[in-house]
C-alpha cells in the first residue's frame, strides 16, 4: 500500500499536552531536545518542560547516553532548593519521549550578554558571578559537580529589560559523587571545560570553578578565554596557553578583577580558589574594596547584603539558602541620627535587626541601653501573645546612622519553614542571653561589670546605697556581638 498521499508530519506543530501539562509555546530547541512553556493546571503555575526528541532515541548507542543524562536529572526532583538554582518539579520516563518538568524562569540565558555589543557592567558581572558561586557551592554540598557550567545553562531573570537575578539550570551532565551508579565521563562544553575534565580525571568543585571563571571571562571580554576553529587546537590552548588578561581586552578592569578571574582559570586545580566559599568571598571583596566601578546598579548590592548578614551574630545559624531569603524578603532601611524606630505606646507590628550603626533605648526619659550591630529590637512586642502586650514600653532612637533589617508578620510569612525556624531559634537565643544578663546583674552586679566589658550598664537615677537597682533588667544589660 502506497503512503505517498499521507502528509508529512509538521515537526513545528505544538503538542496540546505533554502528560498532564497544557502546552503554551516553545521556548527553545536543539538537536536532541526541545523546551516548551506549559501550564500546570493542578498547581496553577507555568512550568518549563524539556523533552527528549524521539529521533534522538532512535540510535541505540546515543539512547544509552541520553537515558543516563535523563536519570541524572530525574534523580534531583525536589532535591535542589536554592533561590539561584532552577527547581526540578517532575520527571517522566516516557518510553517515546521522556521529559523533565522545571521551574519556569521569565528571561533568557546569559548567552546574549556574552556578545561584544551586549556586555553588561563589570559591577553586574561580578554580582552575578557571586550569586552563581554561592548557588554552585550549595549544589556541591549536595554531592554534585555540575560539569556543564556555561552561559546557556545560566538563566538571567529580567525585569524591565535588565538582569536582576540568575539561576543555574540543566543538571543532565551533573556528576553525583554520592551515587553508586556508573556515570558518563568527559562531558561538558569544550570552551568552558577545565583541563582535568578533558583528561577524565577525578573532579571536585574546582572543575566548576574553572568553568564559571570562563563564563565570567566571556561576559567581561566578549569572547571566551580560549577560541579556535578546530577542536584539537582549542584543546591544545586549554592545556598549554595562558589566557589573555581581561584588562587587555576591556577598559576599567582592575588588577584585582584580573587576579580573581585568572586564578579561577589556573591550569592546575590546586592553583585555583580552594572552594566555592573562597571564590565567592574573592568576588564579593572586589565590590567591597571598590575594585569594580559602580555602574548602573543603584543602592546596596545583594552580594553586599549577603556578606553583611554572614557577619551578624543574629544570623549565625542561618544557612546560605535562608540568608538569601532574608536578603530578598526583608525590608532594608537606612536611618539617620535621631530617627525613632519605636515610640513608647506604639503597637509592635515589626521587629528590626541592627545591621550597622547604633541605637539607644530610653525608658521614662532615661537612657538604659546602647545596642550595636547584630542586635534585634522590637521582638518582645512583636512576639507578644496579646494586643495589650504588643505596646512598646520604651523609645528606641538612632544614635549613629544605621541600617536595619525589618520584618512584619506579612513579610515573615513569605519565607520558607526552615528560615522561620532559624528566626525562632535566634529569638530564643536573644531572650535567653538577656534573661541571663539580667539575672547576673541582679545577683552579682559588680562581677558582671568587671568581667564582661561588652555589657552596657546604665544605672537609674535613684539607687539604694550598697545596691544596684534595675527598672527593667532585659534592657539594662545588653551583650553586643563579639
């Protein structure tokens, strides 16, 4: 029977459904897979679906590799929870066309921003590099080496045409160091692969550090660190040639920025940054030390806020994921001298953590405490169980210009359960410390004053001879962070 009259299938036609997901459009396609925008009607959210082409599975040899890549990504469903990592929601091993369901990111990849005519400010490149380093550090602590860090696998979150955030995606090539399953080696994108990855050597975080360094180099210089028409020539450069310093290719690149990028691109892993923490700190220091010109970004950068939170005792138990939630959800405010954070009698609808600067606490017109960075204020009224107890009993006034991080019940409800748990723990530590200090002040006032130089004691006007009197112990003795 002849089939010459049967029309050829329209390869560009959109499927109506992929599994239970309603297809809305096509986001991208390649030789082996295509990505669709779809809607999850059950959870009422947009998702991105990466589906392997049926033609890619026709070849038995290739099909084995694609099955391994699919399995690697499918194993991560629900496992990676980080604000700068694309979440993997679902994986369906359809025999004809298996697919992965992921978080939909409204934006594009970083590929367009590596072109010479679309290069971003050095400040933004370093900021994005810091976020990627922190995200990949989180991924590495989950036992994973990404192995394919490149501009096409980093999503740029856009708002008003400007990049506001980034998310690492595509974990099909990830090396799971905690898995007993045989995994595919020598995978990745050649222009961003480290020498040891080309060798098929044992990999650790420094292989991905090299790749991220190559991405940042590309975003700074408008070209990758090594480039050649022939694959053999490119491999030779990666092994033997030193990259041209970025400062030779772009104006205003400081020696410090040169050193950080070239350090990530060192041939030997032991000559690179020791780990993601060190690499992230080196990038953050470039901004803190003004080694990149401040460009289009206004205000305080997310990397600066993150680094500041890391230094505060209140957030000592918070993990990276929880700290990023604070960075994005908190209300960051700067207050000048004399500004009143709270007035006596006001209802407590928020609490503040003093990030920088200093505030003073007044009761009945008398200064009873001075609070410095890392201290929380307003939490007693905020946490009170009844409206009558939610009234502030003291005035809290800025004595040195300060930056505070504040939350209301509405904004705190937006953070995840783990983050709220850390807040609860931090509040308990603060209250226990203050109760202990108050007890010590009442029991051994002279000893606490002599042995604890960090205690701030403000005696009331009226005292009884031979005794110290305290109107409100929790506010009289306050320990500042060491």
